[in-house]
C-alpha cells in the first residue's frame, strides 16, 4: 500500500511522524513541559507549538502555495495554484491527556481541496499507530485496510464521546443527552481526543462517536477516515455539512441513523419544537442521590455511572474495543 500512496498523503505522513517524534521526546519528561492556559480547562504547551511549526514547515516546503488552518497559529490563505488547497492541522489533539501523562493523544492532519476533504492522517505517537486515507481509496491503519464495525443494534454498541469542559458549555443538555444514550448501548467511553475517537470508529474499535464544541481541526482527518471506512459523519441532525458547525456524530450507517434519532433533538440545528421539549425536560434542581433503574435513569445518574462504572453490562462482549 505504501508504494501507492498519493504524493500529498506521503508528505502529510512525513509531517505527522516528525511531530510525533517531538511529542514522544517531550513525553519522557512531561513535567518539564511549559503549559499555558488558553481559558479554564483549555491548555496549550510549547510542544503543541513546536509540533505545529514542524508540520507546517514540512507541508509548505513541499507545497509552498497551499493554505493552512491550524489550531495554534490560525489561518494562512493559499496563493496562486494552491489557493484551493488548505491543510487543517491539530498538532496535538488531547493536550490535557498529554500534560498528565495519560497516553491518549494524536497528531491530526487533513487536506481540503475546494472545501472537500481529500487526504487524512492521524498519528498516535505513543502507540506508533498511523491512520491514513485518500478520498476514494479507502482507509488504512498501519498499512492494513480498515472498516467500520458491523453491529446493527444500538444495545450492542460501544460509543465514545467528549464531555463539556469550557466555561459556558451547555452541561445540562449534554447530561440529558448522555442519559438518553447510555441506557440504550453497551457502554460509553470518554478517551479525550476527538480525532483519535474518529479514527477508532473508522477502525471498528468503537461503534460511534458524538461530541459538541469541536473545531474543524478536531474533526477533519477523522471524518475522512470514517467515510472511507464505510461510515457516516455529520452533525447531530445527520446533515453532512458539519465541519464548521461545532458538533460531530459518526458511526456505521445502521447505528448512525439510530443515534440521530436520539441526539438530534440536542443539536443547535434541531427544530424549535425539539429545542423546547429539551428545555422543558431539563432538571432545575440536583437529582436525588438514589439508585435509579436503568430504564428511567436521570441525566445526572447516567453521568455518574459513566465516570464511575464505564463498563456497562454486555460491554465485555466487544472483542475489538481498546478501552
């Protein structure tokens, strides 16, 4: 497979591995890494910045006219013949994990041409796992073709998500959504890297992913991996034009439709009626600390179960789940 890679994908892989080397070297002494707080619970390190600089230098050395959209340095428009080409970069997705020594983070690089995703690389430096895809050529992990999982019943699925963590994030609606999802699946995980979560959906390690508050660099590469692996990606209402909308839902086609039915009403693009119904159903006082049957679990109780007992009944039947 490596000899047949698209030239632009080869350059992206080189950039991702270069960044991965920087990250792995820093991980040997993570306590010495300088950390800056962007806002509450949102961090950037000198390693994010060093890795991003190395990625951009590698890409622009090969394609100097291409544009850049990067998490730390922002947007740099393309020029001349490369004006329609934009590299979308997250140099270290999972920074909070990284600075705590929790080994779930990755490098994410995608190329959009005239707004369409064409190339994707996600590199997990701690495991040396390389996920890549070219539009129309399938998705691969370490040179092995990957496909989304084949499960068709939501009750059998292992899903991943991301918790609200910034000031002003809509915590109560998220807890209500989690309360709707958790009793209907085998388990929910929160690894802490949206890009890697999407790569795992593509590889069939998990069956679906949903999260709000995301940026294009969190989703771009993973989205192409999922679609090239036979899955679907969109916003919570199932619309495909999601990349700049801040929310992402991904799964195989059968599970995707079932998840849209559950989480769609929590989308900022939901109908006025759905939004009103969600608002009316939100708790105004903390729920009582009582044991609640799974069929009638409250959002707060569901959240507590997710944190304290992530392995739901039946989850052990899922042989390909890495967590």
